[in-house]
C-alpha cells in the first residue's frame, strides 16, 4: 500500500486513491465497494459528479459491514456554477454532506473561474467551515500558481491540496515545485492521460521490463514524483491492479525517459478557460 502524504494543517491523505468522475450512477455503489475491498482508503468525489448519494449509500453499507469510517478519506468539491459565492459554497457543502450521509474529510473549490473574481471570497468560506469543525482539511482544484498566490496573499491560509491535471504529457513540474515550496500536496487527476498515455511505446517498454501494466508504471512514476493521484476505473480487477505498485521502482533512467514524453498537451480544460 503506498504511503500517506502529510498536509500542511497536520492531517494526512493516502497518496493513492480512486475517483468517481463519470462513474455511472448505477455502477457507483459497486465501484466504491470494490475499491474499499481492494484496500483503497481515499475516495474522490464532487458535487459535479452527480453520484454523491450513491457514494454515501456505499459508505453506509461498508460501515455496516465493519469498515471503520475514521480510516477513510472522502473528498468533495464546490462546483461554483451558476453561482460562485460564499453562500452558494456553504449551501453546496451542506447538500454534499446530506447526500453522502457522513462528514466530508477534504473539501475543495473545484475551479477558480478567475474571470468572476470570487474564488478568494469562496476560499474564505471554506476557511470558516474548517474553523467551525465542519471539515477536516480544505483545498483547491485546478488552481495555477497565480491563483494560489492570491489566496495566500489575501487570506494568509495556504490550501492543503491542489488537485490538477497531471500525467507524463503534462507533469506540471513548475506547479509542483511551487506546491513543495508552500507545503501544498499535488494530487493528479487524469493521471493516466485518460488512458491515452498508456499506448505510448516508451511507457509500454518500461512496463514490460518490470512485468507490470502500463498503468502501474505510470502510477509508480507519480508516486516517485512525491505526489498523490486518483486514477479511475469501473473494473474491480483494474482497481486492484492500480493499487498493486509496491513491488517495483523506476530507475533514474526510466524516470528520465518518461520525462521526455512531456508535450504540454492537456486532456481537459485549462484553469483560466473555465468560467
């Protein structure tokens, strides 16, 4: 099992979890059950994913079967559309909490939506929620260095985590260095480049040399970079496979070969373009 990563607020998060983006409603409970059975203790959810009620049902079933809720990290995110206001953030938090039927461990702003100029106000509301003991840790998603700097300059509170698109084509080294400087955990979404990176011959050769899958090789790469990640799968055997990455390491040469794949290509939206 990969290690946990320390947050700057004294809490911690498992380095490797699984996400529920685009997991169909009818499959969500089974996927969560399979993930927990495989050994995951971090589940990445969000208001926008639309399956928090189903996630909550799966958590309730797991609790009834003996899973200790205190061992799990459940995340959610404030979508911010149509309204990106403090009141909307608080209302969304309450709605997600009710849908999950349990507390939220990590709550994030899903997108900065910089043209609206409201993300600092929303961040202050998350700070208030944490201060009230409603949520353990707070963070952001899809924030650039400039967005993060504004949060810190205007509130004095550093996010515990920034969840961003990151994979061999878009490793985000500069942003990762900024995170490291300020004690922010980098958590990668689309860590496998929506599976397209797995078709790269370099990745496939490195995986074959270790007798592992291309996905396992890229997950190991992420962990060697020192960050967290949330690969998604609806297949129980792949969930188990993605978690089974402790039996090998990548050499400096292999890390360099993967580094050579960087193109800057995104599979999702640039943070400045989401409004």
